[in-house]
C-alpha cells in the first residue's frame, strides 16, 4: 500500500488553510479588512496566542486518545495529521475530521475502524465540555438548564450503549438489516474495543477537562 508522506500532508494543510482564507474573503473582503484595521495589535497578539494554546491543548487530547489505543506514531507526523483535521472544521458537524483516520491509515497503516473512535470521542468530549460550560452559565435559567441536563442524559446513554458488551452488538445486528450498515457490520462491532478504552470514566474526565479549557 502506497503511503502518504508528511510532506504531502503538510501540502494538504496549506491548501486547506488557503481555501479557508479564500472563503472568508470572498464577497466580504472590504468588511473583513475594515474589521482587521479596527483591531488593536495587542488584541491580535492575544487572540493568536490563545488560538495557539487551544491547538496545543486539543493536540494533547488527540495524542492522549491515540496512546489509549496504543497507536504510537512520530509526534511530527501526528501533529500534521491533527492539523489536517482542523482544516476540515468548517464541514457540517466537523464530519470532515474523519480525514484524520484516513491519513493515519495511508501514512502509518492504522486501520480506520481502530482510529475512527478517536475522532468520534473528540467530538463527544467537545459536546460534554460545551454542555458543562453552558450549564454553569445558564444555571439561572431553569428551562435552558433542563435542556442541557437532557443533553447529558443522551450522551451518557450513548456511552453506555457503545461500551456495553450486551447491547452494542444487539443494536448493530438490528440495524445491520439496513444495507449501508449491514455491509460494514463486522467493522462496526470491532470499533467497540476502542470504545471501551476511550470511554472509561478516567479517560472521559481527563479529555472533557481538556475540552472545557480549549
């Protein structure tokens, strides 16, 4: 299998950033430039610093998840693959970040069904982190607080199903009657091993804390 080099991944990141910048400026060039000129240079420096810290913290979470699954690749390559996912953040629901699993397979031969749960758990802990922050800020508004509690309940039900040796296979077998799922039923069941490692209480506590601060 032909592997993708770190150089090619870096080129993809540059292309992704270029497309992102182009989308920002298309049709709104004057407005964007006016907004930049009104910004205090010190504020720009602070924003860039905070963004950089955010990226490092999210990369630490990415690395933590990889090591939980005993996926060990060079840090440089891991960081480039991680950055490639950031360029896909503009896709709906950040679904484009699945690209990271594809690049892990192409560059290091890691099976997608093993690494896909890393991408999924990243999104799951992001939801938990946002919910925790929102719950703290909206505690005075009872209706909104109830809505967030409902989100927590749904997330924990999902975690329970994904880690259950009894219910997860049953759910997959049931939904496997659908052609699109039945075709990959075996691979989906194999993802549970990763789920049970990533969705432990300790792992979720550490990774969700990272999400809260990032």
